[in-house]
């Protein structure tokens, strides 16, 4: 049997899990090339560890060089062009032909989409941003901290509120919480629009700590000189420290490929297939009606792996993707909550908040440990 070449672009949750599953189930039938422009992976929640000084950036990185899975070849290269019609990909080093192409390049941050943000604000959605904010926080003594959600959708929907809760803890430890106001501004009507119950739980946690969520706020720009947030309706909001959740978009190479429609890559929600033959898209780059978070990308990878196997072997199609997963959210004081969501498995999306509790903090640690072991062969 001639091996089929599966080319996976992007080594985040989706790309890593898919590569491992194909290695486990189809190692004798497919060869996998996994491409990422970065040399290491890190969990999204690790940025909070860096922001709060619990770990250094170097301590949260997992080098892709550690990947040792049968039939999987990792290449650190930057994708420069994608032809979805022919499944041909160019990188900054070479070109690739594929039998099956999987686009899992995630979402990029468009800092320029919000004028003044780069000059007047901070962010913790990148490791470099988390380090920069970590170094700036000791200089804050009093005033208003505004956490602004600059666009929607964005990765890890609970993260802006998690950041607010942890900043509350941080300021309390420094003894200056009473001198500070924390506000979260977002374009959504509620923190987690999928269910009223989860949103209300988050709103209650914020209110208990004197943190305000201001809904339906569309931030258009920052004036770094006057320290004012400009809103679409014409109002201004003053700040002393602005922390933004940047606008998300598909990577430029995806946009140039013609894969994206209305901002993201449309997919068949049952198996993540695109409108191009033998081309899948999963993770944050896909326009699936789910939250953008690693756990949903991981569960999508399982469905794509099964779909590839079924097509190669002529078997039955796998069960449709349910868009199910659990996101952890730190509430402060060492307690962690878990949002269990299912977007596609029923007539309407469902979600519930479990916890917070100290036991769930241990579960979150185990979540990371199992994936480090599974993807990189690293225990603990």
C-alpha cells in the first residue's frame, strides 16, 4: 500500500493531537508532516503563570524537538502560501505536496486594528505580552484598570474575566486593592453568551470582588496621551492601566489562500472538512460555531483523525463532532472552576460551571500533565 501524505499546518492543540492520533492508528498507512513556525508549544493558561511571576517563559515552553512519534516528522518552518485546490504548500524553506491537508494555524492577533493599543496598552495573550505586563504591574499604585475586549470571537472566552479576578488577588496581596478600580469592557451582552447561568456565575464572582463588567462596549481606539478609551458610540472611558484582549483574525497566509470566508474558514461542522477536497480546517482558524479554545480543537482533531481513517479504509463515517469540552478558569485564592460546554451535540448549546474549588486546581494540573506526556513524552 502506498502511504498517503498528511500535511498538518500548525502544532497547537489541534495539530499535536491529530499527529499523535494518526501515529497511533495509521502509522503504516500515512506519513505525517507537522509544520509550525515556532520551536516550542505552550498551554494558553501558562501565560497567566508568566504574568503573575509563578513561572518564567522558559519554564512553560515544550520544545517540538521532543516529539518522537512513529510516522510524524516535525518541521520548524513558516508557511508562505497555501493552494487548497492542489493541496500544495510553500514554506520559507521548501514546498510540499499532500494527499490530505489540514490547516490548524490558529488565530493571529491584529494589534493594529485598534489604533493606540500598541502604544497605550498591555496584553497577556502572548508570552511576550505577559512578560511586559508582569514587569509593568509593580509600577501601578492606584487608579483604574480597564480590561478591554477589542473584538469577538477571541480565544478562551473566560480569560478576560479570569485576568480580572487574578488582578484583584494580586492587588490585594500588595495591599492596594482599595486604591484601584477594575472594570471589564466587552462587546458581548454577557461574559459567556452561550448560557445565562454561566454568565451570571461569572458576574457574581466579579461583583463579590468589586469588579464591574460593562457589556455591549465596542472599543475603537486608545488615546495613550490622555489615557482614554474611545467607544464606537462616542463616549470615552478613562484608564490608568489598559489591558486589552486583541482583535483576532486568520493568519495572513490563510486569508491570501482563499480558504477564509467572512473572516474564518468555513467547515462542515460534523467532520471539519472544508469546501476543498481532502482539506480540513480545525482549531481557532475554523469558522465552526463553538468557542475558540484548545479543548475544542483537541476534540475536533479526534474526529478528523477518525474521518481520515474511514476514508482511507472505506469504513463508516465517525460520529459527528459535538463541539464539546471543558475550560478551566482561575478564580483566585488557588481555586479553579471548570466550564463544561457542548455546542453541537444537542438542539442548542449547553454549558455549566463546576466549582470553583481547590480540587479542580489539581484536575487542571493533571490536564496539562497528561498532554505533556501524550504529545511530548514528558511526565509531570
